């Protein structure tokens, strides 16, 4: 029952409704939990040793030091911490009123959380030599916390061994969207200020018109306007996705990464009179395909980015193509495996239900076994506990593993990835359509 996240109360309800008895007492339940914990820990240790041996072998095959491994770190906060923060806020309200209470509680919570994370991370790193005779030389992080900086200060392997940081490609790509969103707010405010200035000084607007006298008649001609592309949410997501793809397509070369990242920018500002596709690849650039097929004269560029949009985006690309950042992106690492592992953990110890330390340990260790080796370790855990494994249980475990592999293979195909991209793009297009028809309902400066 623990595999599906059911505790004592759920077990007793199931037994009562299924006419299996009145359930079990709390003392018996916790004795069973202790037995499960011992069995899970023994199988978990074996699975971890096997994983380390496999990593050492892969390092040797690639000519890397066998005892220097790469690890990825992530953390999740349950609802328990949110309840504690509410309780602390109530106490502070009683003692000092509501002024600055929220900021104080958030600060205290973050400080406690960072210290706890540092303790856990330092323990994991320092124990690697004792447990597995290896050192974690590379750490894949999301760059959103100070954990790595604090970890460096602890020096778990001494002063002579410095842990190096690697970036998660997906998190780095999100920086494009975040920075572009911030730039959009500034751009919106600047445009509003310009409109107000035009209203105050209407002669500036009329100066843009050309007056032509012809046969005693005055004809007013407006300067021709060129259609341009604005900085929309759809565009920002596209730029972010292209940035991530540029890194993933060239995981072994910083220079090639930089070229393709800038190719995405120059591709967006290209026009028929000024095409800028020297860095573009024929695999995705329609202009390059037209050149290859000798049909450039028929090709028409889509609207280029507006001048003010180009001005706010270029500094972002300058910053996100620096040598130091791109070097940390070598290898094209992601934290997708962390999210998959977290999903395994929370399926056995749901976030919205309080679970004690031992339950969380059982869930984490079991999830690691299933994540690495499938359902076969679960059968081993049952054997350690004295449960005789029958043919149906063995067949069920084998079927689960085959299904898992089949689903993973299907989702990794190009057709499946393309379908998921199209679904996400359809949602973005729909949201853009709503914004055009009804206007943005929430955003900075809308009420001004």
C-alpha cells in the first residue's frame, strides 16, 4: 500500500470496505514500517553500489577519471513548511502587528531552508568517499539558488579539490524568457511615455507628414510604415526554445553554440532588403533552403523585429552568450531526470499528506531503486521481508518494466516531440488571440 501512497488510515478503510477485517493497530503498523525500512535500505545500498560501478565503467570507456562523478541536485518543499510559515506569521502578528510580517516570515523561512539544504548537500558530498570511494567533481544545478556557492565554502573534499558547476540547459533557456519579459515591461513603459509626449506636443506628430502641393491642392501623404513583429509571449517562448535547442545541438563546442544562438537573433531581424542568415542552418532556415533550391527571388521574409525590440533584446543575447556561461553548458545537461525521480517519490509519499521522516526515507530509497532498475528491486525488498514471490507478481513486475520502456521510447520519438510542441504552440496561439480580442487583463502598468 505504501507504493501507492496509502498509510494506516487508508489501509484500514480498504480492509473494512473489502470485508478483510477491521484493519491493523498503529503499533503493528509501525512495526511493519520498521521492517520495510530495513529491507528497503538493504536493497537500496546494493542498487546504489551497482550504479556507481556502472558510472566508473562509463568514465573509463570515455577516458575520464573513474572516481570523479557528475551529480545533479534538486529539492522539493512539502505543504508542511507552508503550514509552519502560516503559524509563524500568526505568532508575529500577535507580537508585533502586521507591518512587515510577511517579509520577516519569508526571510526567516528562506534562511532556515538554505541552511538545511546546505547541511544535506554537504553531507551527501562528504560521504561519497566513505560509501563509494568516489568524489562528486561536477554538480548540475538550476542556478536559481545560492546552494552551490555555499557548498563551495564548505570544501567537502578539502582545499585542493574544487567542485565545478554545470548548468541545466532548460533552466538557462528560461533566462531568455525571464529577461525578455522584464525588457517587455520596460519597453511598454517607454512606449506609453512616448505616446504621452506626442499628446502634449502634437506638432512632433505632424512633422512626420509630407505636404505636396499639386494644382492648387494640398495632398497629405504619410510616411510608409513597415510591418514589424512585437515582443509577444509567443515570440519570447520561441526565442527561449531556440536558445535551448542551439545548446543541445552543439553540446561539445562553445563556439558553435554561440553561432547558432546568434543565428536565431539575426534570423528574426532579417528583411528582404537586408537578409542576415550567415549563421543559419539549412535544417531549419527557410531562406537557406530557398538559396539551395535557387528560389530566393520568390522568398519573402516575415515581419522583422521592431527596432526598439531589437535594442532591448541584443544586450540579453550579449549577456547569455558569454564564454563562462556557455562553458558550463557543455554536455547539454538537463534536470529532467530529477523531475522524473521526484514524481516517483511523491507517488509514494504525496505532498499534500503529512509523512514522517521514516516514510519519506522509504519513499526516496524505493523510488531510487525503481528509477534505476525498474520493479525488480521491489520483488527483492519483499523477499528480504520474507514474502514468497509468486509467478503472478514476477510477471506483473516484468510487464511494468516493459510498459515503462515502451512508453519512454514512444515519447522520445521525433513525431511525439513534434506533437507535444504543436499542442503547446496551439495553446500559446489561442492565448495570443484572446489578448488581441479582449486585451491583457493583468500586467504591469495596465491601470495607469
